[in-house]
C-alpha cells in the first residue's frame, strides 16, 4: 500500500499564497485520484481539491474554486496544490489522500498545518 508524505504547510498572512505538495511512495494507477481534504478545529474534515492521475481531470470545492490550482508531477509521483488569496477560514490541517474517486480516499498522509493570520 502506498504511503503519502505532505509538505508545505505553515503560517501565512491573509491574502497570501501557499503551495502544498504530496508525494506518493509508488506510482499511482491511472484510475487513482489524489487530492486534499482539510479539517479545521471543531469541524468535520472537508474536501478541498483532487486530480485524477490518468488524464488529469481536476475537482475543487466551492470554498476554494477560483483561488486554488491542483497539478501533478508524474516524475515524482506527486501533486501540488496552490491556494491564492488565503483567508483565515482556510486555517486547518490539510490531509493528502489517495483513492478511487474524486472524494473517496482510502490512503491518507499525516497532515500538515496551515494557519492563515488576519
């Protein structure tokens, strides 16, 4: 089973940008989807964005649509999520996932904290 390692979290000012990376330990299948969920304190985990490994179709939550861009790095079995115009509401632990559907992940990374200061 593949493992996932996230990087790129930290403290960012509102209005700024962040880039999160997630690297898989092995090559995902073309049918696989990799992406991101996030969980803010006291809230349920929610979908952010994902990308299908084969073909590259992308998916976005309404909360980040127009501000986020997800891409894949096929050489390194990685995905990159960039979110611009960050808001304090984007503060959360961001988890990378791998699965068979745009929001159906069975393998998870350990999570990376993103804090947006106002």
